[in-house]
């Protein structure tokens, strides 16, 4: 059976987290494809943790599709310092949206998870079947647990109520509009800011966390947005779907690439007393590629694009929030 987005391009589509990295890219992709009624609410307009307010907003607007891209997110330091916030805020957001969507009979919903849902020592590349087969990485297990709960909720609504809701598990995302706050940023935007500031200051050495040996996969947010819309148009299954490039790089090689793009020519040191996190994390993307989707943005091309954005706009507001206070 072929699943499609609403044929009526004026049908309402709600993107939760529309001001964040993922949500804004998905909103732009839907608009590019001709959808004319794609909307969202800021955290000042709607607190997604308030179930009554969310229910009232969904009842009033009656979206045909909901994309759940809102979340409290952050890097290793933020997760380590605020596990309660990452667990509670994400559970509240998810529960409020799921309950409202069900009560208002929303036909299609896409829940965006994260590759951190998989065990720390999962087989590499990580297949969808690796879920719940081992312990999580301790540095972000609160956030991962909330995302696993969201994925299970989608399955439960499908099983109990026949909802045509789906889940996608993107790998590490990056792109223009990313969060460059060093306390909460993920590794790639943090590297861009660190090397940029080193160039501006004339520094001859930059010290980075860990050993540089862990391997990570990075997906440009525009590719993720195309994948999200592709899945809404073509997929209706209980199994969550990995979204990534299927290729990884060491943090040391990533640092060298970013330094080259930024123009930093000094030394790079490694603070091995700091945690590395999961040794390797690259997704098995054979499921989505078998459906016909492929990423299009290469890593160096993507980093160059992000750095161009950062130097033009990012240095004046190094943090771009999502549809939730204190989220990255």
C-alpha cells in the first residue's frame, strides 16, 4: 500500500519544534513541496509540556499531519548535569502531543527519535533490531529513555487504535541554525565555534574532549527533512526507520576537517580525562535506502555551508532554540 501526504496542499500540517534545527528544516521542505498551511507555535504561545493547552490547540486547528520534532536536547555536558530535565520534559512533550493527536483523530504523525536510543555496544552499523538489546550510553541515558518511550508509544497507538503513525531515528544532525552554545551544543557545531574563536583570538592550540578515537555519523538537516517527508509519503509500518548516511568518521578526523574549513592551522590537543561516550555509532540505513531514499549532502560540503551561516549570522546569536525553553 502506498501512503501519501494529504492531496489537498492546503491541509493543515503542524510541526512541533518548528523553530529548531530539525523542525525548521522539515517545515521548509514541506513548504518547498507546495504545502501552504504548515504551522507551529513558539514556546511562549504553547508550552508543549502542558497537556490541557496542547489538547486545546490541536482541537482548534485540527491538523491532518503532526511532525514531532520538539525536544529538549543537548550534548554530553548538558545531559550529565540535567538528566531529570531531559527525561521529564521530553516525556511530557511526547505524552501531551500523542494524547492530543489521538483525541483529535490526527491521521498521520511522525515521531523523530534519536540514534542514542541504541545500546552503547550495539553492533555496527546499527540495525533497527538492536533496540533494547543492551545497556544505554550512561552520558545520555535519560534523554534516550524518553525517546524510547516515544517510539513505544507510537507502536502502542498503532496496535491498540490502528493509528497510521510512524517513527524515524535520525543520526547526529547538523546544519545552518544549529546550536553553538558550548555548554549544550553537539560535537560538530561546538567544533566550528571552538576553531572559529581560536582563529579570531590567534590561538595556537585548541584542546578537545576525549581521545578523538570515537566514530560518529553526521547527517545534514536538509537531508533529514527530505527523509521525513519521504517517509510520511511512502511508509506506514510499526518498525521505526533509521535515517543517516551509513558512513562514519573519527572525531579526530572530523576536527581536522572542521579546522580546515575554518582556517585554523594550530595544534589540536586531546583532554583524555574527559569522556568519549559511545565508541562508535553509525546506523544501518538499508531499510530506508531500499525504499528509494538517499542522502545528497556530503560532509565537507555541509560543514562549509554551516560555517558560512555561522560567520554570517551565528556569531550574533550562537544559540537557536526549539519550541521549548532551554532546548537546543
